[in-house]
C-alpha cells in the first residue's frame, strides 16, 4: 500500500490491493471515497484535487498506513496540460456519442414491433380469449408493450449520453478560452501565486540557514522537528508551484494575445465615460481608473446606482465620452515667490511681519517656508469666489487666513 504524486496529471495516486481495501473499516472507506475516485487507468484511487491542494488526500493516505513514494512521472507545462485535457475530453465525447448511438439504436429496436403494428386496430383492441391461442397472443402483446416501455428508457439514456458528450466538448473547447476577461483573471491569479511563492522561498531559505547553523528546530505548536531535509522539500515544492504558475501565466498571455489583447486602459478610459461591459451587456459610468481595474456605477436596471470594480478586459465598447471629467485647473503659484505676511505672536500678543517663500510646488500643492522661523507648511491652493471675481488663494495658516493670492485674469 503506497501513495505518490503523479507529476503528469498532478493528482495523488493511492495504490493498494482489493483485499487491503476490504479490510479497512467503513469510516476509512467513506474517507477515501470523499477524497479519491477509483481509476482503472491508474490501477488505484486518484485524488479529486490537484497538487498542491492534496493536503486532505495525503492525510487520508497516511491515516491508513500507506507508504509515501514521493513523485513520479514528468511534469508537463501548462500548455501541455491543457492539450492533454482537451484530448481526454474529446475522447470522452466520442465515447459518449457512441454510447448514445447504441442506446438510440436499442430503443428503436425495442419499439419496432409496436411501430410495425400501427394501423392494425384489431391488434390493440382485440380482447384476450381464454384459450391457449388467446393467452399466447396476450403474452406476446404484453411483451411487445414492455419492450416499448424499455425503448423509452434507452432513448432517455441516449439523451443523457449526448448531454455528457456536449459537456465534454465544451470542456475541450474551454482549454482555449475566447474571453479576454477570463484570461486576464487567470493571469492575475498566476501573478498572485508567483508573489506568494517568492515570499515562501525567502522564508524557507532563511529557515534553512538557521537549521544549518543551530540544528533542527521544533514547531512552536508541537514537538515535531523541522530538519534541513524537511525545508529542502518545502523549497522544491515552492519552486514547482512557481514554475507551474509561470507556465500558466504564459499560456493565458498567449491566448489573450491571440484574442487581440486588451484594447482599453487608464490611458483611454477616463472618469465619466459611459461603457458597455461584456457581462450582461450592461451600461455603466466610470467613477475612477486604476492601473489594472476601474470602478464603475450601474446606470439602469435593478442595480442602478450600485458600484463595482472590473478589469479593463471586460469593456466591450465605449458608448459616450460626453460626461468625461474635465482636468482640474492647475494653480498659478511658482517656486521662489515671496510675500511678507502678518503672523500673530501668542507670547507678545501682537502681529509680526514674517517673510514667506514658496520652496516647492506640485500640480495640487505648494510648500511654503517661513524665512524667520524656518517652519514649513504644505498647503493645497483653492479657487475662491470674491466680489471682484475668482482668485487663487493659498493660506499659510487656517486661523487668520494669511497667505498668497492671485486673481484669474483670463
């Protein structure tokens, strides 16, 4: 009795004899059936989950005393995995189609005797005479009607197999997705996995250095020792997971490129645009834009006003740009401007004139230095209305509203 990870299928295989299985208690049998499926091809039980998500399957194998034989087979790239998956699905679809054809043929054969009697009213209405010939006729007619009923079962079986074949063909087609948003989400998932495994590798390598210097370490919550071999196994697993994630990212990046790539980004999508999203073909208004996703508001329907976030890959088309927000006006203050302002001195209880200078500016803020005290403040200029019109103002304090002012001349 042993278990191993098949690198080619990424499944955990649990192999043991039928006698060993029958000797297990019912509780362990239920646990095996919960985490495994029996495979004639593998000659044993195959985990429902794929590695590295085989924790519970491995625990089940260990609980019945199975020997760990590590990993077997050759790892496939994600593209090769998808190709193998498509081939298996196509083969499965062909088998289901063949079964459906056989069931349909069996149904027709079972119903043929009754079909041949259509138009013979006497056959269906003739009463059963209590003679040997009459009873024989009745038994024959009953057998024909029973076969007719079994024919419907075969037709239902044929319909089931055709549905299964259609599902298998959809699975095969799904290995080459045609949805840009789906590809983008899978790429994001792969990037997340790569980042997580990089952190894991850094942690494992530091832990390995500690073990090499100080010997095996104990887990904080148990007496189990962590050896260099244990950490080396973790490193190997993390590297394989990261390698598979990189392969997965490359695969979906190629599929996305085949679909024409992502046409929209924060460069050509602005707040206020009205878009049509691929999902449900609904219209939304953009609220703000990020590097990968944008936030939107539903325009109509039962969810009108509801806000959500989507990838730029989900945009089907731009409906309107009329509501695009205009760029905020840029303040006119420049570095080097100086102004003497009255500053209230709490100790002397009087105003004192201090020279202030703008030493730094951005499109939204300015930094002002008091050249007497050396103190600096960071302020956001405001566009204000007054009796003579509009003017820019930036205050060095909020209490006395002293600051720089510039009227709008244009």
